[in-house]
């Protein structure tokens, strides 16, 4: 039995605008007034804590990283509850797999509170009940820890798992975990990143190209192999 493990942000839901805005607000509060979307895009696929550790050092911020994390999480949750949308084709894919009884999990670099808020806000919590946050494992992506823990909770062998990912660090984490990967780059220009070369299926144009039917056909062929 194949199990499917979904990244959340940028894969299941379009949460990156909320992450950018919550990060921008947090940095602005601490004197950084010029944090752009391009700056944010470099950290897509990396956990919030790891991102803030880098930004704290880069901008010489005095506040402890724990304070920055708390501030950003609070801002993000406010935004996420008000406006997070699931990608329509991805929702269709999840619903189809759920109807077939395919074991599924979410493995994300976000906090558990943020994951739960987004899943509840989009209604995906009824379909995806196994959830792992990077807060619950020693290392975030590109380390394989979140995916290996998701497989453990599903009772699945890593070799029997397929990861759905939008970011290069996540694709690298899936490869390190010994799992197949379906890659849907959130930033289409990153499709040539070497990490995506290990993907079993790559939708180079990202969500604009992703099709629930195409992903399901690929998964079915893998099951039959």
C-alpha cells in the first residue's frame, strides 16, 4: 500500500503570501523596513524557526529568536484564519485518495498550531488527520525527519511513501528519507534546482500545471509496478 505525505504551505494551500506578510510585519516591528517578497522567496520550504534564526543574524536583531517566532506565529495565525485557500486541484486529489482509503499525512515546517489552523480553516482537517510539525522532530527540512516521523505514524515503510512537495528543501528531504517525490514548484523558476531532479514526477510550471488526474495516474502506475 502506497502512503502519501503532503507538505502543507505552497503544496496543499497557498499560504506563502501570509507567511511573507507576517514575517514582514515582524521584521518591521524590529526596525527592518525593506523586507521584500524576493527576500522571502529565498526561504520558501525552510521552517519558520530556521528562517528567523538566519534573518536575526543577517539583520543584527537583538530580540531572542523565541520572541520573533512568537510574534510571527501570532501574526500568521491571524492572517491564516481569515484568508487561506486550498489549491483546487490539490483538494480534488486529497478527496480522491481519501475516498480510496489511501493513508495520508501532512508533514510541515510550520508550527503545529499554524498547521491545525490552516487545515481547520480549509476543511482539510476532516481528510488529513495525521500531522507532523517540524517542532516535533530534531531537524526541519532539508533533513528527512518530518517525513520519516510521518511514515512512522502511518505505519508505513519509507520506500512505500510518496511525498508531495513545492520546495527544493522538501524534495531534498524526501530523497534523504528514501521516499518518492511529486514536485510542484511554488516558484516556477526553481524547477531546475538539482533537488527537483530526484523527483519521480515534476510539474515544472507548479500549481498552474498540476492536475489531480495526472498525479493519480502516476500514483496508480507506481502502485501497479
